[in-house]
C-alpha cells in the first residue's frame, strides 16, 4: 500500500500553551488512523495542520507526495475535510448543497450530476435528495457533511468527531460509511473521544493527551502495553479438572482454572481460539451451558498511559 499522509514533528503553540508538541504519523491507502483523546487534547489542532488550515511552528505534512501548508493549493485537492461544525446551507436541498460544493471543486455538467448521485447513495440520503436540509435531523446533516468531503474523490478523508450529537441510528450509519470507504482504499484520519468508535473503525490508534502522543499502534499492540489478555468464562459441568488440562494444551492459552460454576481461561485472540477450545473441552467431558468473552479495551490503555480516564 502507498503512503498517503506523512506528518512529522508537528508543533503548534498558542502563547504559553503547547497545543501540539512534536506529533508525527503516517497513513496508508485503505487505512483508518484514529486520534483518540478528550476535548482539548490537540486532536483538532493536529488535523487543522494536516489539512493546511493552520501553519505549524515546526514540522511538515505531505499528502499524496505534495507538501501541505496554508499557502499551498495543489496538495489540498487530495484532502476531504469534514469538520465538527456543519458546513451546509440550510435553505438548499441535499442535491443543491452537493452541487454547490462540487462546483467549488471545479466539477461541472454530467460529471457533477453523476458524482452527486453517487455520493447521495453512499451517505444514504438518495430518498431525501430534494428536501431542504433545515428539515434534516442532526444525523442526516452530519451525513451530508461527510458527503461534501467525498465529492472530489479525495485520497485522504479527515473526519473530526463526526458522530457528536447524533442519534444511535445515524451514528451507526456514519460508522458503516467510514468502514466502506476504508475498504475501498481511501485513507481516513478519524478523531474521536469515543473509545468504542476507535476500537471498531481504526486499524491504528494514537492516544493523544496534552498535545502529545502517549501511545500509538494497533489495538492489539496497545492492549499488550497493559498486559491484557482475553478472559473466557465458561459455565459448565462434568469433568472440569480434565477439561482444564485440555485447555492448557492449546497454543495461545496462558492460564486455565475451574470452579464449581465452570472454567476461567486467559488467552490471546479468544475469538480465534474459541471453536477449538470448546471442541476440546467437550471431548474432555465438560458439558458447556454458557460462554462469555471479555476482551481488554483501549480504556485500560488510556488510563495506563495518561493516568486518567478518558472522560476526566
């Protein structure tokens, strides 16, 4: 996969306050990179520098091989920015909004009409295309906002807290859209303070707090920092002593024990091991009546590297 974004050594100070202190990362084609942190952590400042809206005090940004700065124009054509604040006109329809912004991108005629129709399908608003956007729900407005960022087929899509203040149904629709765009090869930079969104969407996550990266990596890499393994709780009866021995023989199982209620198993990648584990337990004489898998999450990592919970 080609590298779409390279950001290195980004620094931005506002007086005595360091909003971003030496942040750097890369994003490949088809990869979703998440910035996870609380409000005021430096997420929006970081993406403002990446998008060429804000001049850094130090560092540089390259998108699709072109250096980005507030004065540059060429490189910004490869970026689709979806800000937190809605950038739509309430007295225009969805189609009119998309057509207006498409013309700003230099699109005209049949090319523009075709692309507007494609984007309406992607964001799930084709049936509301002729309705005024002031009549839309908050979630629908957010989806239209994303559509505007997609019009010119950017190589890098930047989404700044796109699900803030939307209903659960619209939120899920937005997350599904992001998943499909990444699957189609688009590089995505996604900021959020929702732990579950980062875990669901992001191939790699940077935990950002007070303007610096406290940790960066895949979910599995980050979880390994706190020594977390998946815990499998199995409700069972039968020959549990023999079942424990069978469980311990499976590669990837680190600990197994039993009680009157059943078994406790610690393992890496429980979802992968579970079918083989259940098969061997049954063969060893265990009668299984229930299974629960608890995976360590990014919340534990955030607490470990920052010393505070994400909501603090």
